[in-house]
C-alpha cells in the first residue's frame, strides 16, 4: 500500500470512484446465513458437556457489567448451567418474583448481537440492553436513562442484517406497551435517539455537532445493531441508554449513582419487562 502526498492511500482514492463503499458491497440481507446460532450451541453442548435446558424468557445485556457485579456481590445471581456459549457466562436472578438471565460485559455491536442471537436460539423471548452512554444533548444533568427509540447506524454489524439506512428503530409494537411503563418509578426515563459508534475514542467535534443538530441525545455502542437484528429476525429487543457521562470532559465524570447505578437500572428494567409481560405474557 502506497500513500500520496495528500495522505490518502491509493486504495482510498480508488474507492472514491465507486458509489458503494466496501462495507455495503455484496450484502444481501434477505439471504439466510450458513452459520446458524443453533449449530454453535449444539457444538458447545457437545464439547463442553453442557446439559440440555432453557434460559429465562427475559434476558439482559449488561455491557458495563455493573448490574451483574452487584447481583453477584449480593448473592442474587446464580450461574446458568444450560447456557451453551463459548464466549460468555449467563447468570439467573429474580426480580419482582420473575426469573431473568443476564450476560455481563457484552460491549460493542458485534458482540451484543452475537449474544442476542444465542439468547433467542436458547428460547429467550425478550432481550433488554442497558448500556452506559455519553451525553450529546444536555437535556439534564447525568445520570438518567433514555429509552432508545432509534439509533444512528455508525457501526458495521447492522449492515449485515438490514439494507443501508440512517437509523435503526425500536420494534413498533413495543412503543405503545411502554407508554406509561415508567410512571411509578423514581428514575427519569427520557425517550429519543442515540448514536451507535464502533469507535468511542473517535467521537470528534464534527460528529458530535452533527448529532446535536439532528437531536440525538446520547452516544453508545450497541443499539443500532441490536435493533437491526431485532427487525431482521422479528425478535423483540429493548435498548436503554444510561446517560452517565460527558465523555470525561468534566471533573468527576462517569458517576452512575449508588451501587454504580445498578438499583436504578434494575427498576427501569423491571418496569419495562412487566409492561411487556402484561402485553405479551
């Protein structure tokens, strides 16, 4: 690879002559995948001697791992012996008398979707993601929550599931179910758009200014891909952003609250899950 005096590689200059960037070429979102999550689960059971069995109907993705660490510290989380995954451990816990599954540190679009695929292949019925995020529009002081209604697709995974578009959106049937879901809890839950990026340390002023202009509330790393997967596979996924920081640009940033915000996050999760159960249980 050679570089020109302008700083562009020959390859980059060549690609400027094409209308379709490489990440979008040779994509057919309607074509089935050769590699199926059920096949991976089958082989994991065989190699790791994992017994047949299901996981809870509602499962959580906990990218920061704070919720799972809290549950383990308090003795509320128990390892699920039926979870057949090479890459993660799933724990069970009870909330409001109902059993949940949780995978910690499922950070980033590709890993979150990989785990979500395997959760649904293991008979999960609803996946909820609760990710920490950086504030874009300063609508209030952090921490607070955002029910993500749509997310800007600035990552790669979503383009393997859906044709190119600017945003991925929450499943339409979930919005009316959640209309009054959070009215009885003390935690603030806003609604709006986020920006999903694969590169958190490349959040430039230009990119942030654009997101502010179009009304994006926060930046995170999973929602656009999870919502694209949700639509393509017709599986219910809910994504929340826990707005906890201003990208380290103020003193004392990244404060989530008591127990790293886990108790607040669990209240939001329980309210959403209960609303879904009332509408779909």
